[in-house]
C-alpha cells in the first residue's frame, strides 16, 4: 500500500477548474456545460444563438452554485474565439478545460450538393473545432495544463444508413483525426485532447426534417434500442476532462449504445 497516493484528489472532481464550452446554448453542449458545473467547474458558455439558450444554461449553472459567463460568438471567427478566451480568463480565471460541441448537420445527395452547403458545414464542424482548440490551447499551453474534449460523432466512424451527408461524415472523421494530431503536438506540454463520438442523441439537431421520420428506425438500429439522452454525454465528458483520465489522450470515446459493434 505504501506506493498508493491516498491524498490524491477525488476522481471526477472539477473543483477549481475554469471551462469553456462551445455550442452551450442547446443540446449536448448545454447539458455538458451544466454537468461540468455540477462537478465543480466555473464555465464560460459560448454560442452563436441569440435566443434564451445561453440564459437557460446559465440559470442551471447558478443553481449548481457555480459561476458562468455568456459569450455570443461564432466558432468560425478566430478573433471572436481569442476574445472569448481572454474574457473567460479575465472574468473567471485561468482556462483549464474546454468542450467544443458547436456544430451543424444537414443532408443532400452528393451529386446535388452545392459547394456552399459543403463549405459552410466544413467551416463550422471542422475548421471551427480547429480554431476553438487553437485559441483554448494557446492559453492552456501558457499555463502548462489543460484538457480538451471535441464532440465528433459515430458518423466519423461509420456511414449512417439512409442519410446522404458525406460532408457531415467527413467533417466528423476529420475532428477525430485532427484531435489525435493535436493531442500528439501538445502531449509533452500538459494539454490532453480527446473526442467523444455520440450515437443518435435526442437533441434539437434530430428534429431536422430528414431525421423526424427516421428516428424510430435509428432506435431500432441501435443495439440498446433507443437514442441517447443528453444526460448520458456528461459522464464521458467529465471522465475525459478530469484527473481520472490523466493518462488518456488522443482517444475517441464512442458513446453510441453499441451501434458501432454491429
Ligand atoms: N444529436 C446527435 O444525435 C448527435 C450525434 C453525434 C454528434 N453530435 C454532435 O454533437 C454536437 C452538438 O449537437 P447537438 O445535437 O447538441 O445540436 P444542437 O443543434 O442542439 O446544438 C448545437 C449548438 O451549436 C451552436 N452552433 C452551431 N454553429 C455554431 C457556430 N458557428 N458558432 C457557435 N455556435 C454554433 C448552435 O447554435 C447550437 O446551440 C454537434 O457537433 C453534433 O454534430 C450530435
């Protein structure tokens, strides 16, 4: 027993951490932002939404007894991201955690897809994650510590049957491999980078027209016979960001109810 550190901090404890979450005004990003606060972090909430999405997230964080700030910004703008990180550090403290969940989805047969539809999605889902990681890591590398989780998708691993979304699938495969690459660039400077790849998850994203009629089918195709709830994305995110994952970097954690096994 003598080599066991009994004074180690509690696993999954995020007390004293300052986090930024993109896409924090809805769905997976919103729920994870609240989950980080429930585990002790203060959280900067970033989204381009102008409705009450961020206010809703902030209300829950306040109820958890933690601080938050709301930042209206677009992840395709590197200047806005630099400002967001600077504001986070000025108002909350040194940034140590980040979850990049901002993303969009749509579909179109490849032979009909206009360049604009392809490019807009790639700019948000892939370049937006790169620019977010870059802005966040610039601060974390200065402090010599940090952990980043990027929300990819099982669509970065498999092709969703019945959905014509080559651009989306490619963007998510890109997020997974880009995250591994960043993990290796920063591996010896205290910054870990991992991805979570959700399966079908009940969020507003899945109310888009091409999904509504497919929801039942998706549930049947998932070995667990249901979609994930956003609550079920919190544990994996907290694990990857916390000291419990101190030796975990460059990993893609599938949270898909077994989908990719079949
Ligand atoms: N819902 C699913 O089944 C599912 C499955 C796998 C992966 N994902 C991924 O999870 C992430 C979150 O999706 P969700 O289902 O919670 O969707 P959602 O639409 O509920 O939330 C996405 C949020 O990102 C924000 N956003 C979009 N573009 C932005 C931009 N340019 N700048 C700033 N904010 C922006 C939106 O305003 C929105 O609040 C996405 O990356 C998505 O691809 C979702």
